[in-house]
């Protein structure tokens, strides 16, 4: 993937007069007569050659054998630049300048090739349209190359290492501000870590292009991109995004191995759901509530119960599972499959016993998950929902009105358990899990089949003998054990009156 378009963007952001690039040398900016080397490694010949090939025609390249050529380049944001190109030894030397009028001459089209995408022509001056961005594809990059090796610079890598050393769950780095880390659920400044605007902008552009290259059929969001990386043995899940004041990076620090199931403090009935050979298990909660950790612990525990073939579909792969009795294959969105629905359909042809879906996102994925659960597979999936009733609402609302009744019937027959969890601050630091557990009994299935979800809360509160655990009972137990304060329990609960009654 060529990172050179990101350098033009940096030139504009730093208000430089020109950008100077040469094979084998560090990129330089010229600003008000001064030379400013950029905090980047020397340019590899392949990067420069790929960029030159994209912005020149066959005629231009023939002229380069005896002289220089001037071409127009338009970055992914639509900003035009003039680029002077000439030979320099075994490579090239380029000088780029911004076009102040905001319009550009037609962009040269490279020679047609059956396997290479062509750039779109920029509308001429008479059309009065904004210049179109060239389709610079990462054709020469290995599909499985880690993004960290491509674009995560030393400043950002150092920030990740510092956050990991301090036990942070999340790291936030933003232009013009110091880094912050989430420690025990609270944001705190990360002292001694500085931001590098050039690194952040280069990372955003590289991540956007990587996302398009890995999943060309899947639409992406302009101005943001997700990716996974590994820095000095620390695995992270990242999102880099543009905002009003610049660009920022949000990093989730991942554990390489899941914790043991008994270490999570979940209700005793959770383990029993793994005894099912088919059906759907939902693990729900808000963002950052530990859903993925719980699912990884459940899958790892399954290996101690029976040998099974497990296929996971994740975005990205988080905890790395190591099975002894069974077999596990972990697949990542963008790298190994293009969509959850498509990956799930493919997995059904791979003879799994258990399927794990990193997230139920749309009606197509939900329908495929229900079909898998009905056809002899145990499906474990996460869902963003505040409680069991909210989870069922989200699943059913994904379907059109004409399919609601069928979806309710399918869900009533396939659903085995709903676990909803929250992370509540401990009194002496850290966080502890509070959970709502709803095993799907015949009474719950009947409520779901009839669409009477307003009665589900009553069934949960009165279903203690069936293994039901309301969130408020879990919170009350944590208060009585001295793990959390009553004030924190009140903030986390959904029914304050029920919490008061549980506390006596």
C-alpha cells in the first residue's frame, strides 16, 4: 500500500510550501525557506515506484527517460496537487505543491491493464466540479501484512506500551492533546506520552486504504477505520478517526489469553448453557462491559467439557484460544471473511459444532445465526443491549414487520440463554461484574412466541427456582459482600425499587 498520499495531506496540514520525496531518503517539507525532515523512515523504492506508476501515463514514463514531467495528483480528500517527477539514480525524485485554486487539470490515466483498477478522470474546468480522488490500490501489499508494521509509528507504539505497563484497558491519543488511559474504568492522563500529528494522519489514511483493500465489497466510513495490531507482543484493537480538531486514535488493549470462567464472578448457571448441543446463547451489555472476555472464557471452558470444533468470526480477533481436547479456528473480519453473514454461511460448510459471532449487527446476520442454531449448531454471539428484554427487542426489530411473527417463533425455539453484564467500580479499585441471567424456560419461550415482552421482567423476578438472576439481585449481592458501594449499585441498576427490596 502506498503511504505517499498521506504525506501530501500532512504537507497541507502543516502549511508547507512543498513536499520533497526521493527514493531511499527521508521525506522533507519546505516551509518559508527552511528544510524540515519528517519523522518517518526513508522511502522504499517500491512505494515511490508504485505512486509514480499511478499518476503517470506511458507517454510520461517514456519522457522520464530523458527529462522530467509535471502531473496532477488528487488526494483521497479531493485536494489537488502538482507533482514534478524526474529520475534520480535508480529511483525517482518528486516535488509536490498544492494547487491554490482548488481545481486541477485532468488527472492522467495510467495505461490500461486487465488486473489493475484505473483512476477516475477529474472533471475539467468547464464542468466546475470538484476533483475526483485517484483509486490508488494497495496492489503490492501482502494481504496478511500487519498494519502496525506499515503505519504505527514509534510515538504511538510507545504510548501503547506505556498504557499496557500501567494496566490500562483503553488508550486515547489525539492531536494537540496529551494521551489519556482508562484505568479501572476512569480516564486519567498518561504522563510522559506525547502525540505526533504526522503519525496520526498517516495512520488514518493507511487504515482507510487497508480497510478498502481487504473488503472491497463492504462499504466503509470515511474519516475512520478499525484494525487490529500487535506492538511488542501487546495485542490491541484500534479505531483511528478524524474529528473537529484533527485526528485521534482509540486503542483497546487485549489480553492474549482469556481468564478462567470461575475468575469472572458470573452467576452459577452460566456454565450450564454450554451443555446444549444446539441453540443460541446471547451475551449482552453496553460497550466496554467485558462481553468478548466472557465469550472467550466460555469457549475456553467448553474445551474442558468436551472436544468440539469451534469456529469464531471476530472483528478483530481478541483473545487467542488454545484448545487441547477440541479444535478451534479463529477468523477475522476483513482478513478472512468480508461480512458476518457471509462468514457464517461459509462456516456452516466447515462442519463446526460451535460458532462464535463477535456481534449480531443486522437482520441478515441474525437470520443466519438463527438458522445455524436450528440446524444442530451451538451459536454464541454478543449484542449491544441493556438487558434481556432490550436484547430481544433488538433482535426482532431487525426484521421487517412481515417477518416479525416468524422471527419470534424461530427465536423462541432456538434461544437457550441471555446473559447481560455490566462492569461496576469496586470499592478498593478495579471493577467487578454484575449480571442478569435469563435461561430460556418454556414460560420465557411462550412469552417470546406471543410477543408479550412487557411481562418478561416479572418472569425474571419470580423465576428464581428456574435459575433466573435479575441484575438488581446480583448488585445487591455485591453490596452485601462489600465489593461495591450502594451508590454504585444504584447507578448501575435498571429498577431502583427492586434493588431496594433486594437490599432489604
